[in-house]
């Protein structure tokens, strides 16, 4: 890691690092869960997820090119709207990062619980009715401890570990797609009309996008943006790195979904329907049914490799995100303390591990953890479209290597899509995630009043829109349509229409709530940005 500060990262290296983060446990479970929720229309859910995250990502690409700094995504909101909004966005992003760690451990244990070998019968009681049991939970704790220890002792060990498995993580999904399509593909499974392609209606497409881990599976685009300061030609390669890695990932995920739908036995579908297709280890179970035991063994191996690689990487990311949050003086300074030999925030890692244990004890299955991650990440991402347009209005002279004209309509479009996606995470998960995020506010207020003499509270008006928004989306989630866990007082698609109209109002309020002047720290970082030779 220390060497990376001096060695510029090429576009290819940036894309490979992003793909290593993007391809985690999402591919092992996402296709199976999405097919159960939406049937063949799950293909559209993956396409929708890609559109949503690419829209959000482009707003952050402009910000990343303007402020190429390590871990910058947790700071951008502060530059335009002050410390409180910056804290809420950083806290929400950190919650998603610490939840990713147990989710990857759960993925490994869930695949373990379906090992078909006689000698492995002891693993079968790790799961019951789709949830991790207490014995399974102990194994999850063990895995999380290993993830942490790999990071705890050495950054070099962590980077070698993740580099070693990146190729395997990309090749195995590709091999799985090819083998399932070549061996047992039933085109009749895709239906012969709109009704059979979309057996549970259009609403199920949106539901699958959030609760099947689809949006979460695309989330790691921020890897490229957070490395912006170390990339060759960041004004070109940040946007290229994000788009290329996202498009490759989308193609892999969509083709995995196509292969999964085509591989289901039509007789089983006729008996149970898509809602009845419930594999503990989706692709491995299908491989065994098709007689490809060698592929099943590779998939069981990957159920350790992919989650372990992603889990180890996100222990590093989450600890650094927590350490970075101490810089504003709203968290205990000891959390940001670096161990002298390896320059690792070990105390932050320990706190992250304790909180990850709490999260997995509350949310005991992969799909629920994926939904928590989706909800908290999206709340953090609400600030991206707002910040990018606020900064354009605050200072037109900032150096902007990536300055697309379409941002004026893309930013509100991305805000609306983000808002809808938060709603799709479903009641009561929506309010549970919001509750966890709001738990950070008393901590912020304590440090603000004690050490800053409440100076930051003068800028409270810059954040009223977010606090009001969280109340609004909680109410809509509660009264919304039945398919999204609500009381069905506001029926589908009227719930969507209300959210779209109100979100546009919140977006305008948010941009109008910007500070009068940009944070001086941001201006200092921006002066170091090199502009491309031809800039208009």
C-alpha cells in the first residue's frame, strides 16, 4: 500500500481492482434470489440496477476528478453542505461497509451448510429456514475474525491475498455461464408472453433489484473513485475505469441470471412456480443436478474464495472509513490512531468487528444483510447528485476535468432513482436502517457541543432537508404498497409517483441548502488537480 502512493495505477490495474471488489458473494446468491422474486423478469432487475448505480456513479466521477484523494467519497458532502451532512453521509457509508463483512462470512457458511458429502453432515445445521443458526453464527464470527486478522498484522499480507484470488473470481462466473448454457438450457423457462416472462407483475422487478442484493452487487464502483489520486491521467481514467468495470460486471451478472433461469428443470417449475425455487447454494445445487460435480466443487471453493477476498478487502476499507471520520473531531480520536509499524488503524478494526458481530446477530440471512447494505449505501449516495450540482453553483472556477453538460438533468434523475431504490428495500428494513443511521446523531451532537462549542450547529439549516427526507421516506415506506412491505394505503404505482414528485422537491431544497462558501480544504485539494490540455 505504501508503494502505491508512489507508483501510479494504470487504467487496467484500476479496472481489475474494481472487478475484484465488485464480484463478491452477490453472484453466488443474487441470481437465485432474484429469480424467486421476479421469475425471468429478474434479467430486467439486473439491467435496472446497473442503470441506477451508473447514474449515481457519474455524479461521483465528477467529484472524484475534482478532489482526487484517498477515501474522498466520505468527505464530498461536507465540502458543499458542512460537517453535519458530511457526518450523516460518512456514517451511512460506514454502516454499509461494516455490514458487508458479515454478509460475506454468511455467504461462505450458507454454501458450507449444503455440502453434499457424507463427511460434511455436521455443516447441515448451520442454516434453518434460510437463516443462520446459533452454531452457524459461531462459524460466521470465526470467519470475520480471520478477515480482521489478515488485515491486522500486515497491509502487505492483505494486498497479496486479494491479488492472488482476483483472476479466479472473474474466471469462475464466466465458466459457470458457459457450462450451464451448454449443458442444460431450457429456453421455454423465459416464457412465451409478457405475462409468463413477468409472472409476478412489473412491481417484482423493482423489488428484486433491492432485496436480492442486485444494487449492492454493483456498489463497489467507488473503488476507482477512492483511488483517483493515484491513477495515471485521472481526468480520463476515473470515468473510463468506472464505466468499463461497471459494464463488464453488468454483462457477467445479467448472463449469470440468464444461465440460472435457463438451467431450472421445467418440470420443477411446473410444480412449484418461481416462488418455489429455493436453493441453499443456487449454482452449486444446479451443477450437481446437471451431473457436473467438478463444477460444483469449484463453486464450493469459490464460496470461500470470493467472499473471503471481498471480506478481507472491506475490513480494510471499513476501518479506514471509520478512522477518516475522526478527522472532523466528531468521533473519539483514538479510533483514528494508526499502529506505528504497519500504519494500520487497529483500534478501528476491533470496533468494526464488534459492531459487525452485532449486525449479523440482528440480521441473520444473506438477503437481509444485502438489503441493509443497499439501504444505508443509498442514503449516503443521496448526497452525490446534490453535492455535484451545489458545487457548480458555488464556484464555477473550480477545476473540473470531467464536466459533462448532461449533469444538469442526470443529477436529479440519479436522486430520484436513489430515492425509489431506498423505498424498494421494503418496510421494516427501511426504518431499521434509518434508525441505525440516526444513532450516529447523538454522538455527533456530543462532540459538537463539547469540543466545537456548537459552532457546527449554525449550519444545521444545510442539513434539514436530509433529516426531513428520512422522516418522509419512513412514512411512505410504512403506508406504501403491500409488495414493498407497507400497509397498502398508497397502492402501486401511486407510491412511485408520490416518491418521484416529492424527491424532485427534496433535490431542489437540498441544492438550495448549500453553504455560501466551499470548504477551504476542498479548494486546497482542487488546486492540485491537473486539467486536460483541451478543456472547454
